[in-house]
C-alpha cells in the first residue's frame, strides 16, 4: 500500500470518528477538560515532560538547582495520580454520557479503589521522608574549614548520631543559602577519624555561595591567596569565621563499600573525583595498622589523574603516610599499595626541562613530593589491566594465589562519563576465565 493511500485512509477514519463523536454529543474534549481523569491526566503529562527533560545528565551537571526544584513536582504528580479515577470517570455503561443527567448518571459509577494499593506505598514513602527530616535535624556542628587549591574546600564537622562506612556519601543543606536544596557529596573521612569531612569544589552557584558563607569563596579568594601561596588556608581557626548551621542527611551506600570483597582493587580518580578513595585509603591504612587487617583484599592499585600540580596538595599528607606504610610492606616482601599519579597538564619546553633536571637522581618526585614518580599524559588502561592480568596468572604480581580459582579484580572509578566508558571497555576486554575485572562507577 502506498503512502498516499495510507494517508487517505487515516484521514477518513479520523473524520468519521470526529463526526460520530460530534453527532452523538460524545466529544472526547468534553471528557478531557471537564472531568477529573482528563484534567489530572494532562497535568501529569506536563509534569513528566518537565521532569524527564531536566533529568538529562548535562542539565543535572550544569543547572542542578533546576533539576532539584523541577523534580519536586512529583508531589502534584502523585496527587494527580491518586485522584485520576475520581469523579465517575470509570463507569459500567456509556449512557447517559453527561453528568447533567442527574442520578441516572451517578448510579453507574464503579468507584475509585486504587487507594487500597496506593496507601501502602505512599505511607511507607511518607514515613521515610519524615525520618529523613528527623535525622537531618540532629545536632551538627562545623569544626573546621580548609581552603584547598583551585577553589576546593574541605568541611569538617561533628555529628555524634551519624555512623557511616568508608566510601559512603551524604546530603548537605545550608539553610542560610537555601532551605529547599540538598546537595550530595562523598564522605572523605573514615570511621576512625574524630570528625566527618567532605571536599567540595566551587563550580556552581550554590557551592560558590557556600564558599563565601564559610569565608573561603570567590569573594575572599584574593585575601586568602595573598596569605598562602599554595592556596591552603584554615578558615575556622585562623580567621575566626562564624560558621553557618548545616543539616546532614545520610549516610547512603555506594559501590566503593564493596572494595574489600576483591583480591585486587583498582581505585581510579580524576581531579576532585579522588574524594571517595580518600575515605577508602584512610580506612585501609587504619585497618592494616590495627589487630584485624583485611583478609581477602591483598593488593590495591591507586591511580590519580590530575590536570595541574596543585591538585596533588589536596591529599598529600594522606598519600605520604600511605606510601610510607607501603614502603615498609615492600621491605618485608608483602607489598599492599601502589600509587600511580598522572599529570595531563601541558608544559612549555623550559618548564619541562626544569622538571626533568630536578627529578634526576632524586628519591622524591618534585611535583607531588612522593617517592612514586609522576607520569605525564593519560594512562593506557588496557595495557595496565593486561599487565596486571599476566602478573596474576604467572603469580609474579601476587604470589600464593590458588591457580585453580578465579581472581576478582574490582575496578572503581570516579570521574567523567567519557573516561568511564573507556575504562569499562578495557576492563571487559581484559576479563578471562582466570581473572575477572568488574567495573563500578561512583557518581559523587
């Protein structure tokens, strides 16, 4: 059948339907815009259009406030859903059509019985939201704020009622900035620390407003940078800044919690995406120094990719401690942690020559001040995974493995989606019967 004949037949059917509906006074528009089912249906369609549009990854990243506020339209959406079948919208007969017919119309209503199922789900959700409000209202106090290079800041706070695991994340609200906005951040401290900390990079309106309120935002950047060439400055203690009230909801689980379920864990972070691994690495350091070290997890490969040298200052003290512990393990023949740092920043010839000159014969890397040398450019993950797999198979990488059992290698990544696709692909391609690479991506 040709396209012209299809169009003609479709037009005939449409005109016939319209004529039949008009001649019998059963115009669908009458139902759509005069009864509860039609009105609530159109409202829900509009809400879904707004919610689905603003849920796009690019909008979430560049206009989080728009995404956050729009998704609270789920409240009128649920009200529309609960009232969608009210008003005698569902009946056991089509006649009489109009509610103006009186009792003859209303006696044929089947009634709305959806509440029997909606009550349970809605009730559970309401209880959960109330519990979140109670949990967030519990005492929370900021104890320290540290400004890090490139507009990153660290917030340390105490909340005695909050118990968490390494790698989890939380929501934070600052009423002085907005009473409606909750923003997710990864916990960078570990359960052994006497405080809870998060690292935030000031890239959006809310984070910049928070930085200004804490005394380390764009408005105070010039004064702070003048006092500290490295851009690190302890606000709460040195400046006497009055700290705002914060509300914390959490913690919430994340894939990084399962890092101890692998024989080998590869932790990969780009820039501020290293924050989940700070908590994990701290926790590993404390566990290995304690009486109950991890039993299954035997090796950790930590890969940090940065665009500039100043970013390495964020967790320099932690990495130095971990490197010292790893060096002691290596001397005893039980190496546990390897640190790999990559720098993607481009240097001019004079700077590159100066770096190479200062690194010759030195035990400390001039860029990171770690014993591990910094590599330039992006890592080749396929080659990295292939070499690791070969070392596991021939037992040169980690002696003592049972060759008859499959070795699980967990690959955990926090960073851009483009890089995540490449790493996921490399992990899948390098998986064999003897060595399985499993990939997880963190989102905060």
